[in-house]
């Protein structure tokens, strides 16, 4: 939902490279200290593998910054437009090649 922009940082709890879309599960700490588990949608496993992304590319426990859009149903699902590791390395997780 383009009217629901999101930006957060969370810890990777699970990586699913499954068809038709891959998912990264992130635990995000809210302002009140509670945790929300988010699912960030990515491209197909084949598209990611062609770009060099596999299960080992996104270690469990890694901290990721996510800038993207929330799902239309208002739940804890999002599509990531800009994903980066805590050290600033970009993580391409989309289905088509990003602008170079």
C-alpha cells in the first residue's frame, strides 16, 4: 500500500526463500518496549539466487534497516524498497535488478 510508508530496524529471526515470493522475518522493538514481528516480502528465490542472495546471505540475528510499504490489510507485512545491514551494506531483496 503506497499510502502506508514504513521505516524500521529489526533483527532477523527467519529467512524463507520460497515461491512465489521470499520473506525475511524481523523482530522490531516498539517505542513502548514491546516487539512486533514483521514479514518483509522479496523477490522469487530464483531471482535472488541469480543476484547472489541465498539463505546464508542474511544471517539470523542480523540487524536490518527496512524502508518500504505496509500491506493493504494493515497487518505486520511489508514490501522492502531499501534494505540495509547495520553496517550500511545494501541488501537487494527485490524481484528485478535495482537501478545501478
